[in-house]
DNA sequence: AGTAGCACCTGATTGC
DNA sequence: TGCAATCAGGTGCTAC
């Protein structure tokens, strides 16, 4: 479900409501929620007593920076939510993990269990400092080394990403979704960026001019900044911020979910197909192959 | 080596 | 109405 704008909304909420957050008790309610740890019991043992001093993000990954130099990685998968309550709460369906500090509770809710929490060590050069967004210390969890800078990161080298993208014979949409080239783009914002830049989603990346691929990444960043300003995109109750509230960007989408409707730029009718195994909506008239 | 395909889950919706 | 098939915002492993 959540792509970079939604993930950033959650990170900002955690920064506001759970920083610092001392984990007095931790409870794992579903074994898959910490499947990367040796065991839920081990996860609880290692996290209990630690203090989360801040929250960082790269692409679709969030991590809490712990006082022992490690990170608490949070991935929302397709349906994850992180909710922070300052007072006692009623049990929620699909609760996977509970962290408590006094009366405050941080709850991980995840219907489809593709999301997870995981502990990892932080590494990296403090001189490599992305501006803001909680990455200020320049460190990255080890297991996220393969994740490229995201399209909201001012230090993302768009020209280099476009050069890397251009080496691929895959459909451009598959490359936009590839988190090792530039991160944060998921199925919704890939379709939005492709529509905004007027590029056919199935066009092989190597057949697209580098400047147009750069334009795609710029458009992805722009649409995500607009989405962020509206609290992200929500189609249902599966995406909410840390207070349980939805985002309002769905009404502003130009491509995703508009199959059969008329294109907002030309007279074409939006079409839905499958590209790289994902549902893809585009305008066959102004996004030519 | 790069890429396609599928598995991992639950739940809502669609179609027979 | 009932039930099976299909689809959903992501990632990562396996096998060509």
C-alpha cells in the first residue's frame, strides 16, 4: 500500500509522537511480524529497555535510531500501519506488535503481514549528510544498503539514476519500481510520473532518451511532494497516519484508478493493462510507445 | 547477468 | 445466495 509520501507521513508522525520513546515493554502478537529476527522472543529481549531517539526514512523504509547505535527498521509492506496512542486503547484487529512507554502505546497493525519490524546495525559515514527528513546523521541500516536514495532526497543524483535506468531493456515502469535505481516509487506514483511525463509504461528503458528519464524522476518527486502536502493517498482504511487518519491525495490522481475515464490532458480514454506484472493505467493517446 | 515469475498473506470484489 | 477466481499500494527468492 504505502509508497514514499505515505511512509514519510508516518515517519513524521513518529518523530512528533514517539521521539524519544523508551521501550519499557514489547510484545509480538504474530510470528511473521519479526520474521527477520532469530525469534520474536529474541527481538523483544534486544529491544526492551532501549530508547528510540529519532526516526529516519529512505524510500519505503522507516527506522528508529536506538540509543545503542542500532536501528529498529519498520517496513509497512502492503497494509501496515503504525499508530501512536497516548492513552489506553481498545485492542485492534490485525495487531502484530505493541511497544509501550508508560501510558503511550506504539501499535503495528498489518492485515496482510507483508510488513515487519527488524533490528539491525547502523553503518555509514557521518560526512554523508542528506538534508532533513531524519537522515541527518548520515547512517543507514546495513540491510538497506541496496536501497538507493529516494526521489524526495535532495542528494539523489537524478542524472546518474537515469543513466543506470537506461542500461535496462525492461519496461520503463519496471525500472521506476526498482528500488536500487532510485527508491520510494511504487505502483501508484509510477503511473502518475509516467502520465505526467507523457511516457508509455511498457517502453523499454534503453529506448528512452536520458533527459526524458530524468524528467520521469523529477515528476515522481513533484507528484510525491504534492501528495505529501495532502497527507498521502488513501483508497480505503488500510492507509492511515499515526493518528489513524487517511490522506486526501487520491482525489488528485491523474492516472492510477482512472481506467475508462477521460485523460485530463487530451481527449483519450485512460486504459488499464499489465506491465511488469502490475496493474497499469495510462493514456494510449498521449503516452505513446 | 539480467530478468520474469512466483511466493508470501488476508480480505474485498467480481463473475458464474 | 454461494462459492471460486481475481485483484490489491511491496519485496525478494528462484530459475531460466
